[in-house]
């Protein structure tokens, strides 16, 4: 975006689609994600010109339910290339909210730069009454442009809140305040472009991540199985037959699973599949050896990560090792 102010930071906006670029399709509720280009989104917020020189790049045009590992790798490569330019201050990524936490956590692990990387989306399509996208985009650029946002890992901005990608989850299907971080709360607040940053992140990320640097050509298959009362073993066995190198169990309570599922996951672990126990509860830590003997069964405890983020870390971990002890250490580190 052109700006007459030479001292403003240069920021690359990588667009992937999402509801922030969505258009209603007739009725008040139905809409299509990723209908507008990034040029149109930026053009709708002329105030951005006072914050930064924006360079825009459309990497994908998806509802984020269609986000996948190959777009993650492409996005990471584009972000790394942009951030390697000494004249570029930060990257902002527009993204659907459904899977934003996974993309954000992936980038938090593979992008080895202290420069801000900020993901932003919206819950209401761009044509909706009180669309939240324009202010979210304005706030995201304000955060990315601020030097104090450096070194905090990948951030997510929405609803006047700044979240650590590692900590945050989408918790509501439709409300604008969908993003919550159950363990450590907010990274900060941003009101009409003014930042209030709180405590820094606690886990290793970006410049200190062992996954930063050259990207793998692809990621290994890791499946998530959701535990429930009366669970059978069939879906676990099917995942292993389909070639999963890792399995994340969204366990009940403290990462628990019933006898049938336990027998199937134990067999998978014996066959060399990495098995991570996480929790479907939405909060809390899954520790080792509480009701399940992880040492004996060769399982990995997800520690603080929810199932979808445990999957991201396990995929990256499996590009380095299949050793459960080494993988466990990663879950205590990242
Ligand atoms: N399915 C959409 C997406 O993730 C809706 C969520 C949104 O962007 O708010 O792209």
C-alpha cells in the first residue's frame, strides 16, 4: 500500500483466505470464505497507510478448514524469505480462524526470525454487519509494526486481543471473542492500534527452535483419534493401516482411553508408531504415568498441547526422530 511516510516499517501481508475475506451468499448467514483478494481487504482499511508500507502476496485462497501441510510449508517458506530481507520489519498473515491455531503454532516452530509474525482473521465475513475483519487487520498490522512485538513468537490478533499462537484455541463456533488461551492468558491487548503487551512466552520458539531453518519437503502422516465412552479400537487400527507414523489421542480427562483403545494404541506403539496422549477437555496438563503407564507402553504425554497442536509438534518431531523419549522431551520444550 502506498504511503508518503518514509520512516514507516515495511510489512509483508501473506493472504490465505478465510472469513476475513468472506462474502455473504444471499441469506444473512450463509457465506463463502476467501471470496475477496488481499488487495480488496487492504483497500477497505485506508488507515493502514499510516501504520506501515504494506506489500501483499496471495499465497492461497482457502477457508481454513481446507488448510493443509503443503500450504503450511509454502507459507513458512514465503514468511522465511520475506523476513530474511533486512529491510522488511514483519509479516502479517490473513487466515481463517478454524485452523489458525495450528498454522500459527507450526510457524512458531519453523520460522527462525525474531521479527513479528502475526496471524489475523475474522469471525464475520467482510460483507456482514459489524464485520470484525477491518479492525482486526488494522490491529494486526499495528502489532506487527511495533518493535516490542519482536521476539515473542508467532502471535494471533483478533477481537482487540493479542495471543501467543502456542497458547490459544478457537473455542466458539461463531462469536467474535472465540480465541481463548486457557493456560497463560493473553499475550496482550490492542485497542485501535495501541498495544499493551504482557508477559513474554514461556516455551522455546522461532529463533530458539530446533525446527527453524530448512523446511522438510513434506510432513509425515499423523492422525488424531477422539476418545469417548465406549470407544472401540477400529479407528486406531485403521489409522495405523493407513500409514500413520504418529497418533494423537484426544483422550478423556487426563489423556485417558479405555481398555480397547489402550490395547490398540499399545500395539501401534510396539509397531513403531509414535503415540501421544492429549486431552479432549480443552485445558490442563497431561502428565506421564498417572493412570496410564507411559514408561511401559512407550507413550508420549502431550504436556500442555491440545490434540491439534500436539499433532503439529509430533509431525515436526517425526522429521527428526521416532524415539519416544526424544519426542517426549520435545513436548516438554515446545
Ligand atoms: N471456515 C472459515 C475459516 O476458517 C470460518 C472461520 C473464519 O475464518 O472465521 O476459514
